[in-house]
C-alpha cells in the first residue's frame, strides 16, 4: 500500500477548476469569526467542487494571511462573494432555486443521517457564528434545518468540522 | 424553527460520558503537529462517543492551553493515552481485535464512500502529520487504507476536517 506522491494525485489546476462541473451546493457563512475556520472551509469547498462560498456579515474575506494559513491557495480556485446581509442573500438564493438549509440545533430539525437529497435540487448550506450559531431570523427564513446529531458533553462541533461533515454527507448522497 | 438553548440539548456530563456505551472506534494521531487540530479532534470524538484517542510520537498531550482552545473541555470526557511508537500501538490494537485503517492516499486505498462497515467489527482510524501524512511504515502495517475522494486543486483536507468526515461516515454507517 504505497503512499501516492502529490504528483500522482492528478489534481486540477485553477483554470480547470473554474471550468469543471460543480457539485450543486453553495456554502453560506453567517458571521463566522475565526479566520482559521474560514480558510479551512475554502479547502473543503475546493475538495468537493462546491459552487460558491458566500461570506456574510462579520465574516472576513480573502486575501488575509490567517485565512491563507488553512486555505493554502483554495481561495484562488473556489468562487466566493461577500454579502453584508445574510437574509437578503437567502431570499436571492431561494429565488434562483436553491433549497436553503441552516445547520443548527432547532425545533423540527432533520437529523443529517435521516436527510435525503434529490438530485434535481441544489442546496445552500448555512453555517453560523462560533458562539451564537446561525441567527434566529436566518434559521426562521430557511427552507429547513439540518442537525448533526451529537451525543457527548459538548454543545457543538467546530465550524470547519461541521462544514466538512455536512458537505461530505450531501456529496456522498448526491453521488451514491 | 426555534433554535434550542444549550440547556435543551440534554448533553451528558463527564461522569455519564465515562459510563455510556461507546462507538466501536478509536482514533490514532500519528505525529500530528497542530494543537488546534488535536483539540478539535477531541471535540469531534466527544460528539460521537469515540472510545479513545491515542496521541502518538510528536503529537502533544493535554493539558495545553492551545489544545483547550478548540477542545473546550472535551479532554475531560474523551479517554486518551500517549504512545511514543505508532507501529507498536498498531500491533497491540490488532491483537485485541481492532481493524486498523490508515486515512491516506495510497495504492489500493478504498474510497470512503465505497467502504462498508461490519457491526461486529471495531475500528482504529489512523490520521497523520499535516505535511507528511501517515508514515509509510504505519500505512504498510495497517489492515487497509481509507481515502477521502477529493476533486479540486489541493492535495489534502485539514486533519481535523478529515477526522470529522471519516468518523461521521463510519458512525452513520454503523448506526444505519
């Protein structure tokens, strides 16, 4: 089981990335504070060919050295846009056919493992602030809430980990 | 879709966590450098009731303020142990019935989405250094290699994100 060299992985270059068909998912970061988390989300979005990342509210934008530390160049490949107002973005995305899903712990949330995808749909996944989560008004105006079931002592997962889990889960279901 | 208060989440306390039946998975960190990543792995392990984390080689151990920043107390709930030598640990874990799976990009790797779990098995998941990955000798002595398929420009995901994705995937399959 010889490990592969980076050169054997046959990854895309940035131009090829821009051209290739994307996974019908965009990621909305609602007031995410940590630059480390933002960079890591770019790297995950690159791996799974996510359409676009929307950086909303206080969420910082590239270029920034602390985003670069974890994004490692994925800010060059993945499309992104800054929006001041998450609610306005949500309305726009719904208008162009995205199903908006806040990732939160809320009444009537669907557990991620129970969530079924439809290959005709496209999804906007919303992740919130490290302490406050997704704003209540954004949750209330989403088409649904996805919850990552958690069984331990802590209340929530790290945001970049949550993005990885939800994007992987939907990607695998869309592909499977 | 009212957001739930932390008090409504009905999480375990540390004593309850120690008693509750665990997911038959342990995590092995082979020479992980980033304290931020180590802490985040503890938090993920707490959420999915992982049996134990083995911190190997240069991987730092709690208590450490930079581990605490991302673990946020999960070092009190999740069992852990330091081991100098990952290969020796691997032999021990195999001896007590764990199936050892290195998470890497290697020849004959099984793609994570194709991997099927067996509810009679227990798994040791091995994650490696941020730059070098899992050591070749550890990969060579594993029972198998799991690869997270990636389609973008970058060669790998952040380690704490990889741990989240693989643990979630196996947890959901074991439960499903």
